[in-house]
C-alpha cells in the first residue's frame, strides 16, 4: 500500500463510545462481528 504524503495532520479517528452491556452495565468487548460482555457473557451481534 502506498503511503500518501501531506496528510499527516488529518488523522481524525471517528470516536465510538464503548458499548455497554444492557444486563450488567459493564463495558463490552468489540469483536469483528459482535460485542461480548466479559462479565455476564452477554453477546450482541452487529447488524449490517
Ligand atoms: Zn454483562
């Protein structure tokens, strides 16, 4: 992949707030296609 020049200042990352578990209200871990809660095991699949 070629590196583009002159774009070093425009590195705005989209801020995504962490998903909270609806069951125990703790932060959920994000995976490629789902969110999982490490506390209670709740899993929520991403919709596309
Ligand atoms: Zn939970």
